[in-house]
C-alpha cells in the first residue's frame, strides 16, 4: 500500500467514524428528548424543523456519496426534505438515517485514491471525491448542532442533552483542582 493509499484509507475510516460514532449517537440523544410535535416544530414558516433536518441529512449523504461517488441512481427529492411539516417519528427518521449512514460508511471505508482525487459532478457542483467527503462530514456536523440546539430549546433548562462528561474533562485538564 502506497503512502497515498494509506492516507486515503485513514481519511475514509475517520470520516466514517465521525458519522457513525460521533454524530449519530448525538442525534439519538437529542431526538430522544423531542416529542413528535417538537420534532416538527419550526420557530416560523421560513425555517426547518429537526424532522426536516433528519430527512435532509439522509438525502444529502445518499446523494453525495452513494450516488455521487459510488454511482447509485440519484433519486433525491431535496425540496420534499424541507417541505414536510409532519410525518415519520424520530425513531423512524433515525432508523432511515442510520441505515444510510451505514451504507455511506461502507463506501468511505473502501475509498481508493483515484476516487478521492477524481472529478465528480454532484448536485450541479464540480467537485472531487475529497471535497465530497469533506462536505458531507462538515454538513452532518452542522445539522447535528442545529438539531441539538432545537432539542435543548424545546426541552428547556432541564433538557439533559450532553455529549461530554464535563467533570472528567475538567479534572483531566486541571489535575489537583477540586
């Protein structure tokens, strides 16, 4: 395996890990706090709900990786992701997203250097495999943060949404302090 192949493999595995082991668990924690009403709540008509964002994440990674990089047919209906005002439960949306994340992670873990550096046209953008993967990981992070914020807002001060053990982090950073 060449140095380029090693970097490609590491990038693909790390990208898959972020989707699977960082962002999906965070989404599960946040969505678990949302009632069905709160899942589809919008602060006003020109915004999106957590439900819309879950639909959007699934459509985005499917289009950019499964269709764009892996060559599956592109059947995305992006406008529908944002138009929905109700529908599936949080569990159903997370199950669909989780299944797509697993498919995408499998593609990412098999990336080769030619695909990573190769040119693609995805969603009308001229891009490379590297840019496509970087886009979906960054995009997933962004919307995970938005869904987290919605969950915390809707649940109020007692939201219980936390991704870190602050006491352990502070103790490790500041040994000897109580």
